[in-house]
C-alpha cells in the first residue's frame, strides 16, 4: 500500500482550513495568535499518526491564565486557614506560647525576619524566572494541548485509520527516516498554506506551525516568517 502524498496534503489542508475558519468566524471579537498541527512525532514507532488541529486566541490565553491565578490564590488561602485551624486545635498551643521567655521571643523574631527576607529574595528570583519562561516556546502559550481549541480531529475514524495504515506501510517498506522526512515536509507546506489563508485582518500576526517539541527550533524556522521569529522567538531569528 502506497501513499498519495498530494492527495493527503490536500485533504489535511482543506479539513484544517475549514475547521479553523469555522472557529474563527464564530468568535469575531477574539484575536487568534496561533494555529498548530499537533500530535505527530519524529520518533520511530510502530505507526504514524495523523495530526490534530489546535487554535488559540489572546483572549482565551488571558482567561486561562486568570483562572490559574485564581486557583493559586484559593489554594494558598485554604492552606493558611488549615494551618491556623490546626494550630489552634493543638491541646498544648497556649502552653507553648505562655512558656516562652521574652529573650527567646526576641531571638526568634530576628531569625524569622531573616528567614522572611531570604524567602522574599527566593520568591522574587522564581517569579523572574517564571516570567521569562512563560514567554518561551515551552510554555502553555505555545503548547497546543493547553489551548482552548485543541485536539480537533481532521477526519472521521475510518479515514484516519486508512491514512495512518498507508503511512505506516510505506515506512515499513521504504524506511522510517525517509518516510517521516517526506511526511514532515508535507505538513510544513500545509502550515504555510494555512498561514497565508488565515493570517489576515485582526489575525494578521497569526503563527501557524507544526508542533514537535524535540525539533522545535528547526521546525519553527521553517514555519514562521523572519518577522514572526524576531517577535516571538528572537533567539531563533537569523
């Protein structure tokens, strides 16, 4: 069984474009910053999978980040309440406080202040590191499974199985490396076509790429324009 690469490329392009346009049209007040073909891997396995479609908007990203921040605040509040409640429930709590000497309290307060200052410094460093990491490729902003619209199947189960079997058969007979190279080249051409069709109007700066974390550098350079690389991933710009 062989693969009609031209037919497969056109089928993926048409399905991805149709579904992406439907989602974008249903949300006219949102700016979509990224579209990705996800779910494929360059690692050798016993079969080749077809990609799934993923999209995200700046508004959806902001909503998710707000939800995560709110959850963190709730967890911290719950933790503090539990800690205070547990302390009050200790039968020897009052004894511990009343039995301390004043001088010991002074020493302990000084130690606590130093510990708090050290902790503040550590937290500031962590916040700075997180802020930098959030802007990089390995963050929820650029991770399709974290997006609001993700894992959208391009075909029904029967068509997906047929294409996957055909790809796997070619890989077994002609070699995984060569088959996967042709497959990735084809998917990169699809992303280029999608970008030309979708990156218009309010979504003019939309990034469209093939998602593969292990080969992100090389693939992003192939999928993004030089202006997009300079803006979103300056470390990759030539």
